[in-house]
C-alpha cells in the first residue's frame, strides 16, 4: 500500500509499514474527530450491509460524517434488490459504483468482499466477510492495544472463545504476525483456531500456544481478547448448544488476571463477559468501540483523501 490505499479486503494485503501508518493516522484523527473536518467533503460512501451490524456500520458512518463526507446504503439485505429480487452481488456492485466513491461491504459469505472488489471500479472495504476476515476490526484492535498498553511489540495476548468461526480473531491473529508478540489461543477443542492462521503466526516467528480452558488463558498475559461464540455460523444448532456458556468471564475469573491486564472484545457480547466485569479497571471494550471511529476515519482518508 504505502502511498494510496485502494481496496482493503484482507489484513494480509497490508505490510507492517502499512499497518503502522494507519495506526499513526488513527492517532491524528482523535483531534479531528472532535473538531470535525471537511477533508472528504463531496465524497460519498456506500454501506452495503447484507448482514446485521451496529458498530461497524455506524462507526464507518460516523467517521465519514466527521470528515465532511456523505453516506448512503442499506443496513438490511431484505430492503435491497439482492434480498427482495435475487440480484447478484456483481450487479449490485456495478450499480452502486455509479452512486458512490467507496463501497463498505459486509456479507455472510467468505470471499464476498474480494468478489465485490473484482467487479468494482471504486475502492472496496471489507466490513466482515463470512467467518473469514474483518480487517478494519483488526486495525482498530491494534490501535486500542497500542493506545492502552503503549506498544504492541513485546506484549502477550490471549485470543479467547470462538477461534474457528470468529472473523475478528482471524484478521487479528494475522495482523499480530507483523509484531513481536506472544499469543495464547484459548478455545474449547471444537472451536480451535483455523490451522492457516496458526501457520501464518508461526511462520512469522510468534510464540503460539493453545489451551482449552479460560482460566489458563487469563493468566500471565497483557491483553485478554474475548469473543462471542458465533451461533449464526454453526451448521447444526445442537453443536452451538453444546458449547454455549462454556467460556464466561466473571469477577472471579478477572481475579486470575494481572492487575494491569486489559480485556478487549469486538462486541456484540452475549454471555461471555458478565456485566459486573464492566466496572473493573481491566474492562476496556467500550473504549475499544471509540477506536473504531478514529481508525475508520484514517482508513477512509487514506483511500479517498
Ligand atoms: N465488532 C463488530 O463487527 O460489531 P458489529 O457486528 O456490531 O458491526
């Protein structure tokens, strides 16, 4: 990338230099987010959300408004011609590219954002593709770690929960491969991390271990990254029922963590973090939500600015 970012489909499209540049720009956006700017005045962002979202869509919209740009799109596939009339993704993209300057797409299928980019003449940003990837979430997660811990190199992190279907941990795991970090993968055996992501991390020289219990995952790390078990991705709901509630972070479990460790979560949560944890000093997941705005401002500026 370095220079002008075009599409952002996979975290693997970015080098360490690219990621560091986005994180630097995100920090600069903290002030711009407060004062607002007209840097992207006249630019239009199309949000095509074929799957539900609160944070990703609204933070992209907030980012665009704070930069003076405009937003259009749909938040529910049922109100689009793709849902109601069976229009193909290719035709949807070839239509929307005539209305906007950048497309932000979330879709339930792996590979969907890459397909959209192949048909689009304007930049495409992946806002979550199936259980595959969520690269802008990984960037905001890295930004949050850097902001809250002061660095990324040298930290230890546990990725906890649904490492099989969770797209955020796939992108974050691969993004961490650019840094000198120690990673614990913490999941019930049926939800272990995808082998391709483990291979990526090990090839990059990361120290990676796998553990089955949350208690083991919480000890001796700087960052605990919790995730929701992704009910909607299970082919058989009985498999989900057998696993739900397995990992629950309550006050007792927080007591196993280092005092200066932080808890992150991409959200939404279901029951994996008790609400009573929210008031502990370790709970940083709502601060992490704010990182979504500044990081996405930086990404939009690098693409459209
Ligand atoms: N973290 C995240 O992707 O949240 P939403 O599904 O609400 O966008």
